[in-house]
């Protein structure tokens, strides 16, 4: 079958490790199902895999991709939950030993993918495959950060550090749909304008906000973490799912203990949370922002676009 995959890994030049071509069909263990994919979307996880982060060279060739939408063996349109977990755990538990598609098992940048049958959820009515393909990683991560981990209160306030990426864009739209007041920082004036169009308030990095917030969505790391702490109201949650600017942040612990702040880690989400996310999107009619669309055959160009960093929303691949 046709696929985009890591033929090897290369920390210095990750795109040189990418190949697009034919590979064997995925194996289908007992209790698993095959999905004929119609759309997928990219994540920075794909670039990290090409660099060898979480994917040793001994495990290559490995098909990339976590997000996928397609048709199952019965002809039903489905969304693929990317987390491969212990099948004995309940849907609301995030397995501490979980893996993502494209780490131990072939991913979704292919004509077909094999996953545990429990990882398939119905594609909501009225959604295109391209829209739904944005949800299983970035949008699920943002949803868990705001709800399970961030405990965003009704009528609350959110600060999102950094604009443009899949998680931050999802967090803007989801928090707005939940009725929150949303504040977003970005160094890029054009991205600040886009953020305003989505209903949020935009600021330059480090700017003083008009209020302290209940939840901070932190994916930037060292460059913004001090600002995140200063913007948190007493008892707030600073929820961290990334550190693109560096992972060794300086923290003023006096603010943490005196204001009783919570610094909370978060990553991905459970099957139950993905179902709840689909339900929320259906009730509020919120839809992902798609930066651009490429054919699966042009996956190299799509990944190069992602690596360049000038992205607002999700990059989607079509498999038709």
C-alpha cells in the first residue's frame, strides 16, 4: 500500500529520513480492525519521529501519522483514536504505558491503518473527513488541557501562550465555545490578527493582561513560563503539554505556593474524552481551522511546510 514513512531517523536533517512509496499492508491482530483512510493530519510528532525522538532506528521503516479518518470494514465512516492502550483499562483511564500510532504500530499516513476496534468512533454527521482528521491529537490534547486537567470553570478565563499551532488554535476555539474569555500571545502580528478573528484577545508576548486567568495553556515552555505564572489568579492551573522554546523554565516558587497555583502536565486524551470532544463540537458547531491541504503523495511538501513553522491551524492530507 502507499504510505509516507520514516525509512531511518536523522536528528540533524529529519526530512531526509522520509520516504513516500509502497509498503506491506498492516497486520491485523485479533480484536483489531482495518480502516481505509480518506484523510489524515500532521503533527510535530511526525517530525520528532523522523528525528528519532521516540522512534529508534531499529523500529524503522515506520509509517508516520497519528490522526486519521476513514471507513471501517463494515463501510461505516470512523474517526481513529490514536492512543494504543491496555484493552482492559476503562475508556476514561489514560494508560501510563500507552503509545501513539507511529511509535510501536504503523500510523495513518497511508492508504490503510490497523487499530484496536475500540479505537474507532463514529464520524459525526455533517463533518467532512478533512475536518475530523484534525481532532484526534491536537484537538484532543487541547480539550483535555481545558477540561480534565485545567478544570475550566463556567464563565472562566484562559491564557494561551503562542498562536498558530494545532493545539493552541484548538484551545482558542474550544475555550471560546465553552464560553470562556480567551487571551492569546504571539510574536507575529498577522497571527494576532487571526486570533482576534476567532474571538480571542491578542497580545504580544509578556504583555500585561486585563485580568488574571483561571487556566493557562502552556506549550511554549521556557520563554513564556514566567509570564504564565504572573498571569495566573489564585488557585489557577498552568497546564503544560509542550516546551517548544526549551524545557528548563525558571519558576518563581513564591507565587506558586502563596497563590496556591497548580502546575499540571497533560498529553493526548482518552477514548472517552475524544467522544466528549466530538459531542461538544457537534453541539457548538465549532470546526477546526485548516491551514492547508495536500495529497498523501505530497507528504514531503506538507511536512516541509510544518517544519518551516509558518502555520495557522492544521495541515491535512487527503488520501483519495
